[in-house]
């Protein structure tokens, strides 16, 4: 099995970064895997001590097959950092696994991601692999080990270069979407928040690589593959991250065991899972009204 390089994006959270790396090292494939660490430069003067602390920590990391550290001289911001970093690593590999500095992983994470990247390589309808699984009830009754969703996740994920290169990053590439109500409604099938987020991205109100990556799945009629049991947990929902706020809505119990997953070719959208994921991102009437006016002006 060809092992995908791991790409880790860090900024100014030394404790989160430490926990992320330590959890990765519990994976039995860590010692054979290449690790690329992209450290973004400080955005503000007050961030410099924590950026320095993170850089001191990552310089001492060991236990991986090969480690390469890329220290950014300037602050790129999360979106540009992820897009440019993934593009750089794709010069050396046709697949990769991506983590940010607040994602702790299960001991089975690297095995699942690498096996899935191998198994679904030729299935062009699978655009990405997620290590995180949404906290939904139907999973308890679901008998398969994996499922697919219209909505991808950015909390511990993997993809292939040919899928990644189909994404559009320039805001001018979304003119058709801006003027097509049916496209906007269809994009929202995986959550009421998607179309408003993409509008905010196009209009420069937010800077998110993930919403553009989600649209790439939609535009190419593609899916994200998920494990039945979550192999990732976001520990950054404490207002410490770029786009995080204090919340436990998406918190999951991390599977701490080592387990094997049965991967299958014949996968379809499961109606109950589809409904629960959509409900998880359902917006209140007030929020929908606010989004409506923001999209108009």
C-alpha cells in the first residue's frame, strides 16, 4: 500500500498542536509516513510569541518516516495556507492526508485513510475521505463500516490530486452560481448554511477554502466518504481557532481502539443519514432571513 504524505497546518496554538501530533504518533503507520508541517507567519505582533512556541515544538518532533517543516515568513491566513500547501505537496505525490492543528486522531486514522485512498482511487465519484464523522443517531443502527455524503468535512481529510485540481478558487469562477437560483437551492441540499457561506466567500466577507472545496464536490456530482465511527475529534471549538467558536454541537467521542474497516464499492446516499446531516446544519428562521438579505446586497 502506498502511504500518503500527511500535511499538517499550524499557527499559534502550541498545546493544540502538541495534542494533534501526539495522537498521530499513536498510529502504527506514523513511523513510515512523511509529514509536511506548514507553519503560518504571525498576523499580529501579539501572536508572535505563540507562533514562536509552536515552531520550537515542531522542530523537536520525531517518530515519523520523514519530516519537512515549511516556515512561512508572512501570514497567509488559513485559506491561502491550505490551498498553497496542498498544491506544493501535490508536486511530489498524487494523494495526501490533511490535518489542522486542532484535530486529534484515533490509532486507526492513518490506516483507514490510506486504505480508503487506495480502494477508492479509481472511483471518480468519491472526491475526498473524511476521518471525522458527524454525531448522528442513525449511525448506531447502520450496519456498514462506511457511508457517503454530499457534504465533505475539513476535520481530518484526504484526497487525490486529480480531484483537488478540479476545485475553483477564484471568486470570478462562480458567476453562474450567483445568478442561478436552482443551483443555489441544490447546493443547500446538504445544509442550509452552504449557499450563504459561498455567497459570503464570493463577496469577500469570509475567507474559506473549505466552502469552495465543498462546491467542487457539488459541481462534479461527487461525494465524501466517511467512517461509521469517528476517527477524528476537533479540540479547537473553544474560540481559539481561525473559524471556531465555543460549541459542542459537533463534538464526538473519539474511537481510541485500533480497528479494521470493511470498504465496499457499492455505496449510495442513505436517506436517514442524509436527513440527519442536513438537520445538523439547519438554520433558524432569523438566521435564514439575515442570510437572505446578505445575499441580496
